[in-house]
């Protein structure tokens, strides 16, 4: 809601669903289970967050931090944006070298 992109029930739904989707996709990525869908899902979510964060910064919304980590950890928006761009680039490398990425995965081990 603070990013002024979504309102009402849609914003509330996204706030409740997105962290869990990100968590489970992250677990799948770490395990290497359903690797391609997990990687592409996280990459898409990361792209959306970079767009939302960039939009908030361009519009000069009064956000002090992203709200991603609760009260336990806080970084300024520009540092979160840099971190997310680095993660986005890592997703790009993992996708570009998918065969090498997959060689360490649980998918590959279960395949035989």
C-alpha cells in the first residue's frame, strides 16, 4: 500500500501472498527442485519489485525503507535497489547457464 501502486483488497492480498510465494520459491531454488519454474518465478517477482521500488523513488514517496525485513533489519531504498539489481543479475546468470546451474540440483539427482 505504501508504494501507491495497488489499493484496498488487492494490496492486502499481495502483502499476504507474495512473501509466502517468495519463501517457497526460494526453498525450491535452494533445493534445486522444480528449478526452472522456481528460478523464473523469483526472477519475475524480483523484476516487479525493482519496478515498484524504482517507481517509488522516482515519485519521491515518503518511504524510509522497503519494509521487506520488518523491524529487525533496515536499509535505505537505494541500497535495497542495488541489492535487488545484483540479485536480478544472479538470476540472469543462473538462467543463462541453466545446464550448469541444474547440475547441482535435486531435479538432476532425482532424474537418475
